[in-house]
């Protein structure tokens, strides 16, 4: 007897899944209606209905359908997993993690479930959970290269450097020219504060691709040099990967309040909001949300299109430019903006000499440049690249750059920028004024 004979809905479900994958949502809905007519209590129909609704932009409908699917089949793994993934995509991490753990317990040997649970753990910033399930995955498929790479990266992030390095060593012993593993071991050495140990790996990467900007950057680090800037190709995957959950992660998890504080400062200075504002490294638009609509122009600049897509949903920005901030400033005409803001972005920009000078030129008379930096020790170098991959700047050097660029007053306030691993990240906020 055929599967279709014993499961008359199978053909409709298979067809609907294919239609959803192709974006043919109207016909997918018609197909699912046929499936509901055949079997109104089929949890699979509601699961696919949830996927269809989300793809159509109806998040509320997606939740309703997926919760209906789970209510009809509480112990059915696929329905629970899709609900957990939707919760994670909508930044509802507490319930997402709880639901993911429930699915993992129900189907401990299902590799598709395992992949989904690990993805949810990473989205939620729950590295301990990810490590636990990655270890379980390696019990199911010993030697799996992708799982070993993920585990090595997560262990490095947790500070378990020896175990992370042992995993990278084993991977490279098997595949000495595997670029992903070479990069992984380089990053692990940098995170552990031992970049010199990765010199041979950096050289091997350059042998594979001599013109690669990221490999050149790593080579500089392993030689004890501080690169003036980070290559865009290194930062872009990081920001793209964070886009969907950046707002919740920064504000709730890292207690990031700078956009609110700076927006209040800007509005206090310009209560009528008749200003043009350039938001460098606008990300998902947190500053724009706090400013609201302006009686002028709010322009967002970010390297990541996925970040800009999130910022655009707030409907407060007038235009966006997908470009790095150095290029954006260099190509902007003189005297256009009353305010330029760069919050939590100069930590990736490196040497600020040209950026500060260009910002002065781009500002209108009486304009202000507001930006934040992580703080470097006054007794050390002007520019320090931290193991986490961010730049710290010496306060006195930044003040001198602003004065040299032509700003007449430079106000610097030390503050806690955000929290990471439950510890405050210290920095300072600069407000530099251009004479009227």
C-alpha cells in the first residue's frame, strides 16, 4: 500500500511545502485548505500554515498556527521545533530556549532537531546550552567537522582556551590546509591573548590567498602589529548574523543605553528637531527610534544590509547608505549636518584621524559630533586592539584628534558603555562642537 493511500494528506503537505519554499504563497494557502478539509485536526497542516504566515509577514498568524499545531500534537518534535525557531527569530528567547530543550529531550537522536536547537542557543547568546548540545551531537556523529568547528569556537568564547585549541589542532592535523580551521585557530589564539602563536597559521592562509584582506589583517596581528582598520569582509558576517536579534541583545542583555542618552542630548539641543542627522554605523536603528521623526533628514550609514533592513522597519530614517563609515564621510559634501553620531561603531573603525577630520568638514557651523569609544590605558598606545576584536582608544589622543581637526570645544565623559559577561565595559562619550 502506498504512503499516499495511508496518508491522504501527504501529497497536499508535500506540495504546500514546495510552494512555500518557492514563495508561491497564494497557491500554498489553497493547497493547505484542501488538506484541512481532508483532516481538520492534522498538526502538520497548522505547522506549514505557520511557516506560510511568517513568510507572508503575518507573525501573529504564524504564532497562532504553530501554537495550534503544538496543541494538537504536544509531543510532536517538528511542530515544537518550528515554534521554538519562530520564537527565537522574534527574539522571545526565554520561551524559545525552553521549547528547544523540550524538543531535544523528545527527539535526542534527531540531527535536524539538534541543528535547530544549537541555532536557537546561539541566537539566544546561550553558549553553555550550545556547547552541551554540540557535545551531544558529537556523540551521535563522532568526528563531524562542522560540529567540531562550532564547539571549538564556542569553547573559545567561553574562555576554555586549552580545549578549544585541542579541537582546532585535531582538525588541522586531519586537514592541514582547511582554511576555516586555520582561521578558527588564529581567532582562538587571538581571543586567548596569544596572537604570536598563530603566525604559522596566518602565513599558511596568506599562501592560500595572498590578496585576502582578512588574512593580511590576521598576519599583522600575529606579528604584534595593530592594524589601522578592520577589513569590511571580517565585520560584515558578524553584523549580518546579529541583525535579527541585535536590539534585544544590546538593550536587554548588555544594558546598552547610549542611543537613548544621546538622543535626549540631541533633542535638548534641538527641541524643534529641525536638523539633519548622520547616524554612522546606524545598525538596527536604535538611535533613530529614540530620536523619532525629524523635521529635517535622518540618514543611516551601515556596512550591513541586514542591519539596515531592520532599521528601515522603524520608518524614521529618510535614507540609508550601505558603505563603511570612512567612505561615507569622505564622499559626503561639506556642511550638510547639524549632528553626526557614531555610537558603538568607532570600536570597529580603528584609527580615527581621518574620520574625525572628515566629520568636522561635513558638519555645518555650530554642529556637533557625538561618538563613543572603549577606553585604553593612558600609559599605553593610542590605539589598542582588544582580544575580543574591538579597538580601544586613549582618551587624551582622541581629544587631541578633535582639537587638531578644528573643533573648538571637546567634552569627554567617561561611562559604562554596556555589559558583557555580567561585567561593565568602560568607555567614554565625546561631544565635539564646531564653532558657529
